[in-house]
């Protein structure tokens, strides 16, 4: 995906065009001021997707760190058994 760079004046003059470009490319648009990087804009769906990916990455890193530190974990069979017990308890209510 190519890097999209626009002058900051473009956002004031062509908001709808920049917004459409963000949505269609699903990429951030870099805005410059006086030739220097100033802001990055992206559509809300792309932003939410990136945030979810970052949150998942953070969770996976925490799990990996815990594994390396020797924190006890559960086997797949133990997880399935615990889920079945939870379903049975919920069904009784």
C-alpha cells in the first residue's frame, strides 16, 4: 500500500476528498505543514481495526511473557471441561 501524503491545507479545502481517500484506501493519510509531517488521519473503521489488532497483540505478548515466566496454564482438555461445567451451571439457572 503506497504512502499517501497531502499538505495540511488539503484537509480544510477538500475534507470530503480526503475522507473518501481514507475510506477507499483503508490507509492513513499523512498531512504535512510547511513540508514537515504534522498529522495522520484515517477513517474510523481502519482506526478501530488497528486498535483491535494492537489490543490483541498486547494480550498475546502478555500470555507469551507469562508462559516464559513459568506461570501455570491450562490444557485444551481442561479448558473444554471448565466450559462444559459453566454451561451446565448456566442451564440450571
